[in-house]
């Protein structure tokens, strides 16, 4: 089993280095040899397919990975990439459903709030999108140049939401 994880690490390195053909080839072999449907293998393979621009093949790998036992940080990444892949193949309703499910498990997670904002923008709701992004900035972006102005981002977010009938916060 340790050999498989070493092979996964090598495939991930190739994927991150932009050697997509090599990485995809390695992951295809690993997936074919893995009768256990290892969720980490499926998640990493999904990320590699996604990075190579093959979201349609990444989606079932992400779905399968989510059925298994993943560490929370990886589960967050899989949900985010699943929603992104759905969006990239034109399935925005499924993307939004993935974001809702993810937010129920990880309330307030900035990645999902940002994806929600992107989906709102795609859906013709730019004001809601901007309000959400301002909230994410106010709550999650750290940095000395922003810190004195968090009040501004909070105020502008509230103002935009109120002006467009969106009284609830993100």
C-alpha cells in the first residue's frame, strides 16, 4: 500500500509541474489497479484531471472520493473542485448544490463563499456576488493594509445586500 501512496505523490508532482500526460497516465494505471477505490487516490486523480482541463473525467472521481474517508482539508478541496468542475462543464445547478452541501458541512468556509459568489455572478446576480466577496474580504483576508478598513467592506456588503433585498448575511 505504501508503494501506491509513493506513486500517487509522484503523479501529483508531475501534475503540479504541468506534466499532465505523464500524471494522467500514472493515475489511470493506479485507478485500474486499485480495487479498494481509495478516496485519496480518487481525489488526487480528480485534481490531476481537473488541472489538465478534463473536468468531465474529474467529476466522477470527486463524487467517488467524497463517499470515502477523507481528511477535512482534502474534503474541502474536493467539494470546491467538484463545484468548479460542474460549473466548467455548464452544470451550474449541480455546482450550486455541491456548494450548499459543502457549506452545510463546513459553514462559512471562504472557498465555498467565493464559489457561491462566482455562481451568483454567472447567474446574473452581480450585486449579490460583490456583497458576498466583500464579506469574504472582511472576514477572511488578513493583511496590515486591509485591517484598518474591514469596517468599510462590512458596511458596503450590508449596503449592497439591503439595496437589492438581500438582508441575510453570507
